[in-house]
């Protein structure tokens, strides 16, 4: 499973990149706004740090013409830019046009299997179902990922399932068990993945015992 980081914070992107496991970045207007910096400054910073892996940038228009105009602008910012488009009728129409122009897309705000079918049929590069926001309203987010995976496999759709709105490590584990292609993960959750109390206790004990070993080479 590929690991994307879900952030516009350059320090978090650098930290995830340093781990050596980063396969891409996803942003959205909320994450960009959180930085408090001008849009183009944030994007330039991210693309400089990640010049060769997919970076999703979201359009702000909701009508077809506006989305196409913004998609063309954003796609010129870097060869690795993926255009994030909301899952609406106009959005799906824009995806179809962008696919025909060879521009990569990430269909966002997917909350149902019927929406997923539309995005996959349109040929989206990535589809982002939001598991955490479904959990928030007492729907099982991961059930949606299972359904989308079955539909994808039934018809051999090429769209990559990008599990989004991840809130905790179990979301990552479940996404991997289902066989999702990508998980876009907040930095806090990436760091949590490595944590286990038995690892901490075990390491402490090994280090204590290491002190007793005579004539150590290091
Ligand atoms: C995905 O690309 C979205 O940016 C993101 O995962 C949304 O997560 P949230 O529901 O925690 O805002």
C-alpha cells in the first residue's frame, strides 16, 4: 500500500519524507488555510520538496468551466500535480475531460459506492473515500472501502483507491487488509504507526542488559 501524507505543512512533509516511505502528498483547501500562508507559496514549497511524486491540489470552483480553468492552471505548476475534483456531476464531467487531456485526477469527497462507480467509470487516477467522516456520523467508513474494492475488482477498474480522512492507526491497518492502493495519512498517525508499549519496554530492557555486556565493540 502506498503512503501519502495528508497535509500542507512543509515540516510534516519533510519529516515523513525523511522516514523514506513517502509516496505522495494530498492537500485540500482546509489544510492549505491552516498554514496561514499564500496559496502559491505553500504549493511551491511542497513541489520543491516533492518534485517527483504525486501532489494533489484541489480546485475551488464547483462548476465545470471553473473547474477546468483551475485544473489547467494547477496542472502547469508541476508535472507531478494531480487535480483534486469534488464528486459532483460537474466534477465527474471535468474528470472525464481531464483524463482525455492526460491530466491526472483525484476525485474527492466520496461517501458512497454509487459515487465511486461514477469516478472509476470516468477514469479518475485516484478516488478518495472519506472513512473518518463516515465514522463521525455513525456509518462504518471501512465498509465503503470494502464495497469499492469489490466493484473495482469486478470490473478491473484502473482507478486507485486512496483511503482518506484517516484518523487513527486502525484505519491504516484495515485499509491494508482490504487491499486499498493508497492511504493518505496525517503526520500524527504516521508517527503512531511505529508505536507499541511492548517495543518501548523491550528496548529499555535490552539497553539495560547491554550495559552488562563486557568488552563491547560500540
Ligand atoms: C483527503 O484527501 C482529505 O484531504 C482528507 O483526508 C480529509 O480528512 P478529514 O476528514 O480529517 O478532514
